[in-house]
C-alpha cells in the first residue's frame, strides 16, 4: 500500500511542475501578442547589495520612458518597460533575460546595474546577436570583444587604467611632487580592478608603492588599517572601496590622523547623498572619482529637467534624494538606445548596433561616442574634490563649489587645494 | 521489484526531460527548470545528512561553490570536458564532506552547524584570494559552441534532469537499505545506536561524504550556467537557507520530501522573480517558511500522511 | 620589523572592537546558550535596533545610543511576543531545533523586507558629537566612535552578569536550561522565565544595533554579515557563559585587528573563523563551557 503511494507521487509532482511552467509560458505568449508597443526589458537590483543604486537607476529609466511617450514614442509606437528584480544575484540573470526575450518578447534589452550582473548577460546576448546597453560595468567586454555591446559608464577604452588616471595626474602635477603611495582596496570585483589599474599608474607616474593591501568587505573597524597606513607615512593614499568601507575609511582616517597629501581616488559611496550628508565636513579635501557634479561645466542640455523630475519622484520612492551619481547615466543609456532606434528607423538589432557604433549622441550627460569594446571612446571619469562643506545640510550639495571638478581639463571647474590638510581647515 | 520500479520512474523522468528538451518549448522553461532541478539535487543531497542522520549542515554554499570552483580550475588548467567537471566537482566536495564527517566525532547538534558555517567563511576567503580562479574579481567563462544540443540552455537542463534523477535514486536506495535504517537510529539517539552495534562513525562518514559529493555535483555545472562566477554569489547564503528550507517544507524523513520541497519552493521563487519581482518576493519566502514550519511541522509529506490516516 | 607602537594600537583597537562584538553577541549567548533557542534572526533584530536609532537621530536629532536605551522596553516586548509564538509552535510540541532554525530564517527575511519597504535601501548613518573624534593616550589613539560602543558593551555585559547571578529571575534563567522541574518546585514558571530571558536577549540586540550604526553605515541586509560572527562568539565563549562571551569577543576583535595592522586585513575574517574551528575541534564546549 505504502509502496504504491510513494511511487506515484513523484510522477505527479513533476508533471505538475512541468505543466505549471508551461501554462506560465503560454500565458506570457498570449500577452505578448495583445499589443504593439516597443518593449524594452531589463533586470535590475531592487533588493540585495546593489539595490541602493539599482532602484534609482530603474526610476531614471522609467522617467525616460515617460519622456519618450509624452513625445509620441519611438517610430510612432509607444514604449513599454518590463523590469524584474535580479536580487543583486548573478544566478538570476540567465533566467530573467530568457524570460524577457522568449516569453515577454521584448524588442531590446538593457543590462542590470553593475559588472557582476552584466557578465552573465553577455553570452545570452552573443548567442542571440542582441544589442545591449550596459549600465556601469567595468571591463565586461575585455574577454568577449562582442561588437554589439555598449556601456554607459564613462570609464573609457582602457577601463582599469583610465579609472584613476585623473587622480594620478593631479598628484603628479603638485609641487614638490609626492613620492610614495599606499594602495588599499576591498576584496571584491570593482576594487580589485581599480587597484590593478592603479598599480600600473604607480609605475607610469614614477611613484613608489609603500603599502598595497586589501581587506574583506565585511570589516567592521577600519582604524587598524588606517593606522597601518599612517605608520608607513605615504604622500598619497589611494582607496578603492564600496560604500560601507568608504565611510569606514574616511572616518578612520580622521580619527587616527591619517593625513597624506592626497587622499581618495576610487571610493564608491561618497557620491551618495545620505553618505555625503552624514560625513559632512569630514569629506573636505578628499579627491575622488565621480560622474557628475552640479558644476557649471557639467550642465548639459536636459539634465536640469531630468533632475527636477527625478527629485520629485525620489521623495516618494525613498531613494537617493539628489541622484547625481547613477540616475543620469541610466537615463542616458536608454536615451541612446532610443535615439539609435529613431536614427536607424529600425528595430533590427544589428542596424541599431551599427548606428550606435558609428554616431555621436547628445545625451543628458553630454556628448557620447563609443569606441573599442563598446566603452566610451574617450574616458570621462571625473576627479572631484570636496571643498568648503559645512555641517550636514543636504541643500549645500545642490549648489556649485562643493564638489569641484579637477579633471579632465575640459570640465574643470576649480583648483585643487593641496595638500589634503589645507582643505580641512 | 521496488528498486526496478523506481529505476523505471527515473528513466521515464529522464525521457520526459529529453522529450521536453527536444520539443522546442519556450527556452525560458529550460533556464527556470535548471534552477529548480539544481535545488532538487541540493535539497536531496543535504537531506542525506540533515534529514536521515540529523546533522544540520549549514555550509551548503561551501560545497556548492567547491563544485563550481573545481570546475573553473579544471577548465582553466586542462579545458576539461563537462562530465569530468561534474565528477571531479563531486569528488572534491566529497573530500570536504569526509573532513566534516570527522568533525561529527566531537561536534553535535548546533555546534556542528556552526562549524560548517565557519568552514564556509574560511573557504570563501581562500577563493577570494586565489587569483588563478578569478579571485574577488570573478571568473568569466567563455562557453565553447554547444555540443550535440540546440543550445546550452537545453544541454544544461537535460544534464540537470539526469543528475537530479540519479541523486534522488541514490537517496532513495540509501533510505531503504540498512544504511538508511542505521542513520535513522543514529538520528534518534546516537549513543543508543552505538550501543546497539550500529557503526555510527562509518555511517556518518558515509553520509557526509555522499552528501558532499552531490552538493558538489550540483555546483559543478554552475559556471556553464551563469558564465560568470564570483565568490559572493557562489557562496550565497541562499543556498544554505534553501537547502534547509526545502526538505523542511517537503518533509525530511523520506526521499520524496526534499524533491517536493525543492519543486514547490524552487518554482515559487522562479515565478516570483519574474512576476512580483520586488522586496515582496523575499517577504513571501519568509512568510512561507514561517507558516510551513508552524502549521505543517512534518512537511508536506507528513501532512499528507496525517490526513490519510484520518 | 614590527613596531611595538603599532602592535599596542592594534591591541587597543581590537579590545574596543571586542567590546562592541560582545554587545552584539550577548543576546545570542542568552537565548542560544541558556534557552537553546537558535535565534538566527538575532542580527536582524540588531539591524532593527539600528534603524530605530537612525529614525530618532534623523528626525529628532536624538543621540543613537540614548535612543537604543529608550527603545529597549519596546524590543523587550517584541522579543517576548516572538518567544511566545515560538513556544506555542515548536517548544510545546517538543520539536524545536531544526524547525526553529527555519522559523527564524523566515523572521529574518520578514524583518529585512519590512525595513527595506519602510526605509528604502539607502545606506543609513547617524550623527553624534563623538563620531570622527579621537583622543591620544600615551601614543595610543582611541576613536570615540569605537570607545563609546565598547563602554556600552562592557556595561551591558556587566548588567547581564549581575542580573543572572544576583537576581531571582536571573538565577531562574540559569536554572531553566538545567532543571525545569526544580524550577517549577521553586514556584517559577519556566515558560515565563524563558519569555523574560528572550525579551532581554532581543532588547540587548536592539541596543547593540544602536552601537552598530554609530560605528558603520547600515542597510537592511547588513544583518547577514553578523550571523556567523555572533554565533561564532557565543560558541567560542562557551554557551551561556557571559564572561566567556566577552573574552571570546575580545579574542576575535584583537585577532582581526592585529591581522589588519600587521599582515594585511585580507585574511582577518578567515583567521577569526579559523580560531573558532580550531577551538571547536579541541574543546567543543567552548572556552568557558558548562
């Protein structure tokens, strides 16, 4: 009796599961046939480690969709967005994108946020010869060299090295020239790349590395690290870190009195409004990479309107209230896709890709042209210095002069205060 | 008779899988199906130790990732083919399983669970600092053109169907043999079992090794599935949670429990990922876990048994 | 070439960190060590406490640690409520350990989601006068951001120790894990005693959350970093031993700090857990185990 029961059950269970998935798939197909908008699909980190950036990015992409539809859509057809939460987990990406492509029948895909979540999308896109817009990936295409991949982060043709070039150029220009440097980074994907690039630059600019270490991202106390760096007394400290460790390093440096002549470089998180308002004056003097700052040199057409809309929606959405870091770039990524669809008058993946490859686009983050490996033809990683920050009021970050652009030359909005200690007064 | 019947069901399932693979249904089914089946393997493998022997392994991610990273190492070093990867991934993880088997000599209950968790952290740190397999940067695998099948999705799905069937058959065989009875005795009262002449250490070593083997097997094809492996996603806490929760939902005392649990919870998670797709996804998992352990403490199989008895 | 100045600083930093770790782990030592409840959601309650501190700090400008203290009664009540559910669902049926684990995982997820729905997923920090400042004592720098949590952690340890050893209820909690019948004969209801103890455990978690957000920024999923640490410390210290928890916390803190200063921080976490594995292999009951 018992035997019979157990041997029939698994069959049912499996049949049930298979039937369930088939029904689900079938339902998706039916929906896809019902209307004819242009569909753009993406997975985005709405939960998990990267969601603090993923949510604002999705919000920006939605703003673009509304902007486009207000103007009558693309090729006379409305645009529809389909997005899923990738949970900041690369293992969900293959499932999400096959669902988007095969069940939802999207016309174009855009990547999720970050290198880790772009990587699993690459082979899917290549197998199907898709055009993909990548949102902030570092060197994703180095191994694949897939021609129809484009990436909106302005890291430039040699992402690893270009990342910190500005920081090193600024350092090398000071008089007397600083000599020694300490490199410190988290044991994670982006910091490893950034540190690898920085090591090359150390050689190129003729500095001497006196400290080169990494730490696990879940470190709680950064004062021992700051103290160890202080003990070797470097002229420059280059940090490649994620938000919690960026905050930890900045505070620890203040506490142990780590005062190199230049401090910063590749800290992710200092760009976030909540972090800026909490650290306040502790930020003064730090030279760090950035993508956008409310400086006169960065006021590209359309960006004011974008921020007006974004900041309105951000209040309700509980995301970064200013949104200066990622949102305009997420917007530009889809903006370029839209311009290319209009420009090539086509929904054909190859034609759109060809158009993107051979044209320059005027976006809310300025003029964008793509080069080798789908990266920006010319790097535009900014180096900014935090200057004259008083207290922790959020309003001060809306006006120019607090995050002064030092590099590159054509966007420069002020001069570096050197050494670091001078800017802290 | 029993075993032959089970084998027949197993072959039928593989056949069904192959038919599904050949049918040309929507490719999404393969990708979602792969994940669900991967959890069938993980849950079943975990249950050999956790359900049968009562030792709660909290280091599932360590075994899974070890399988995945063994594959990466062999791909990088020897361009080894997939079958070799699966076997080696399993064997390396089995070695680790043997190691934790000796831990059971001294550690029981929650102590054992915490030790396996600690093992996972140590192993993750090793991988993070091992540049050859990508280190913290992660490893990008460029898949060669797919052999024999229409696409990698179909191949991996079929492979997972087969692996799941084999794992379940092995678990079922063990459960019904003297080994299974010995493990059950050990679970109920280890000292008493030892006194009765049950070779507890040998049984425990067998269970940890076998469980480790199949957890490694589940992880071995993972690099081909995601094509990009980095430590924090290979050592994801979700594997530990699911490995525990799925058998618990299905019922831990029979081989069927983890299968049902994995199919249900795995499918629910897949569906939720592409339907609800927000924080609510995790909320539902949380609520389901709480409700299940509170309302159906013996799992679904236990619930069904209870209902039938009435 | 090792500079003794650096070593001294690292040891001090490690002790400070250890005081904080003790605060985070005390609740586990109590609930897991004495009540045998595997509350894997403990770190989630820590984060919940951190958000309470953040909320009061950002709206009213209250000091995070003061908020932590003010909120302890509320969290005590939450903890007592959670234990009642746990008791009714598992302990009364005598099937706690494994299912309890899954139950608390569920609770952990629910708390994480509730937080991210309410406060979003941004990094949250607090402001307090002592953040970013430090004092120098004989060549050893001490950051207030770490000193204050350490002192609070030590006070919490002391308070819990006194509670357990000097008060009727405290002794009853110590007794509940050993002999429930004897406890009943003394006229104490074991369930009530356990409810009180669990409530205190969660209240300690919430207060340590206030310490956490003083030290570092917090997001709803930060709790996952602490699951391993708190249980490692509770086990290493010897289950249920409050003094042992403190010693284990300081050992881990100093080990992490020394590694970070002298050899490179990359291995510090692995070293901590390596110590745990070693300790478990040699002395499974922990340093000060029963």
